[in-house]
C-alpha cells in the first residue's frame, strides 16, 4: 500500500543527494556565504569534517524570523518568483541547510548588518529547536557537528580524515579561484591549511592571476597564456598553460560558468581538443577558464550538487574555447615553459639537492618577432614559411656542398669559426651539434639546446597544415609503387580513409587481402620509409576518435606523417643548416614542443649555468 514518508526521512533522503561527504557540506555553506555578499570566509574542520565543520562569514546576515525559514526545505531568498531560468546566484534550491541539519547536529547563528542582536537556532537530526539570542558580530556562523551520525550507513563510506580534508581543500580552492575579491582560510584542528587574502582593488583579470598563482603555483602564473575571447554574447576569459607545462592527469583543469565551479564533459573535451596537436594523449594541460553568458543560455538546474550544466548552444561554447586557445598557442610561437629548464637543472644536481631559490628564472619566454610567423631572417638564410613546398623540401633535405664528401673526409667546423653574430635572435646562434641530434646555440643571456628531430617534426607538421588549408598537400609520385602488407583489418582502416589521405598527398589503394599499394607520398616529406609510414598510420587511425571533425582527423594524420618526414636523429648538420632551423622555429607557431608534446628546446640562463659550477 502507498504511504507518505515522514518529513525526517524525506530530509535524510534529500541529504543523500546534496551532502555526499564533508566537502559537499562545505561547498553548500560557502556558496551561501558568497551569495550573502561575504568578503571573508573562514572554514574550520576537525577529523576531516566528520567531527566539526565551522563556516563563518561577514555577509549581510539574517534576522531572527529568517532563521526558522532558513532550515525549512525549499525556502530561499535567491529566486525571484518561480523563474528557474535567470539564476544569478550559486544556490537557489533551498536544500542545503535542511539537508545538513537532517544528518548532523547543526547550529546556525547570524546577525544582520546593522542589526541590534544576534540569534541562533539548533537542529538535531532534522528536529529544530527554538530561536535563541546569541553573541556574534554581523555575519553568519554555521557549526556542523557529528556529520552523518543520523545516517550510519553513509558514515561508513567516509574515507580517512586526510582524504576528506583534501576534498574540502579542492572545493575551497575552486571557489577561491572564482571569487578572488573574497578572502578564504581553511584550518584543520590547530593547523592552517589554506590562506588566500582578498585581492586588492583593481582589475579582475589581474586579481584572478594573483589568486591562480596562489592556488596553482607560481610556475603556472609564469607560464600561462591570457585568454580573452567573445562570440555571440558568450565571453571566455582566464589562463591556459603552455603545452610544455602539463600533468599526468586533469586535476589542474578548472572550469567555471558564471562564477560557478563545474565539472563538465563538454568543456573538458573542448580543452582537450584545443591542445590536441601539441600534447601526447596521456598528458593534460593546466588551465583555469571562466565562461560568462546570459543565464537563459545555460541550465544549472541539472543535478542537486549543481556541478553539471547544460548549454543551449554547446557547439558555440566548444568552438569558442578551441579557437581562443589555439589562437593563443599560435601567438606563443616557439615559447616553452620555464619548467623545462628547471627539470634540466634538476637532472644536473645531485639527488635531493633540489632547485635553488629563484630556480628556473633563466628559462626566458621569448615571443617571436612580429607575432606568430613574423620573425626576421638573416640575409641569405632560407625562408621556410615563404618558399614553395617542393622547393623547400628539396633545399632542406639536399646536402650542402661540404656534405658531399665522405664522412671520413668531412671536417667539423671548429667553434672558433662559428659566426660571432646571431646571438641577438631569441634562439641564438648555432655553435655546435652534439651526437648528431642536439644543436647547441648561444644567446645573449645563456644557451639553448635543441632537439633537431623534435623541432623539425613540428616545422614539417605546421607546414603541412598550412598547405592543406591553402590548396592541398602536393604529391610526389613513386617511380615504382610500393606494396605494404598489413593485417586485414588494419589495411581496411587505411583503405576506408583513402579519400582523406589523398588530400594529405598520400595515395593508397586496396591491393587484395591485407595489402595496400602506395602510389604517391607528400612531396614535403622527401625520402620516406613508406612501409613504416603506412603501418604507423594504421595504428593512428585505430586510436583516432571517430567523433573528431574531418579537419582534426586530417591534422592527426599530418602529425604522424610529419614524424616520418623530419630530420632524423643521427643526421649531421652544418652551422648554416642549424641556424636555418633555429630561424624557422622562431617563425613557426607552437614550435616550442613537438607534435607529441615534448619540448623541442631547453634554454638556460647564464646565471643558472654559473650556479651549476658554484660560481654564484
């Protein structure tokens, strides 16, 4: 038979959706403080929030008659009538306080700004007591004791106090990033875990960077690109890290919609797509992005925790994020993260020596002259971006006159004969080649070590993309078509994409069974291992996401082919060839990392080199 559930049980069921763990309670209470106009929010925990959660703020507070309403379900001051579309506050459901009170011992004390007295009310497992006088300055203080004591089953699922504290810390950090004008503190017992002072009056954009530096670290602030873009009423701001500053997981990706921290698959997918051709699949960029759009264009009433949202125009939002970040990546040119130099310095030091104070300051971040693609070339050096594709490929892959000699008769150019000029360029002037793979260049303030294969791989890739966008990649016919034997399914994958591959200058045809015949290859690749290229492409197509756009799939294949067409490790270069490569890097977008996200060069300042030798 049907029966109506008791109010106390209803509240405990609702609490199971709203209050999953101590961090959920902290999130709801701090959001209430922010909605109340607080400029300082202090959070105190004991036993990871299991024994005590205390949230105190200096917001506008409440009068005595409002306290009783505040602990009743679906009572809120944040909705104007019955409008669930234009929501301008973080909270709006009126569920947080009654849900928390249903599973704990709750004390709510408040004093309205300008009020004569403070008042408090106690709730124990959903049973509310009378409103009583209290001692409190203006603002609100919420004390939650013995969380989940009324729901022992939920209590058993809590983790160790240290784990629960880390979840609370993450929650508070996300809210702190979204509201830099508000000060936050977090204490656990007698230990202060977090302290973020409120930003001084000034530009919100600068205030956010200061707060992000405090939360994500100075390394992120030093290696972040400022993002500002707007399209059809949707505004995107924030900061995204250089590709060479990356993590093994997505924990350093923070996304906000109208000031609300969210974990949205659409936004995470857009961020992944923006970095698609500059990061390996198992690496994740660092970013903090803030979306602002009309309230009617986003639905925040999707889940009780309010961490998920739905966009009316998801394609518009995704396109804005991808295009804005890719534009900034192109503007960054050859710039690489300073963390690359710090890691290199760490490898030189004895284990446990650490990074000295000010470590990494020598990783200077240069912008290419004239923006992306605007670097100047020295007279007589090849202009990679302006020559025709086939001519460029032929000129670059052909040996210079002195390379026609037999290896035993070839003389290495001594360092003294290297040109004395050129150090004024961002990547300096080439001085030597080490182990036929690494170029050493001297700059005005230090030295640069370049991985010639990784660098040229990026140059070839960007050139192929430019050619593809302009008129399609030029093809070079093979004198004798080459037959490649593959496993049947792999051959079919490649044959199914024959039309796309032809746009990239690669002409393949099914040849029966698991065989393919290759008739043409991209001219830009020069001499290429056709067998290895086709096998790698088959693997690439197996791993590629079918939901990607045609352009993204083509770029993914371009990246694989560029690896086969770049200067190989072990090829000996002359000083002129090395300098040509450096100038091309300065003129090419995203050349600070190869197609797989690895850095193409390391720059060390003279001061850091001197530290290695104890001269400083």
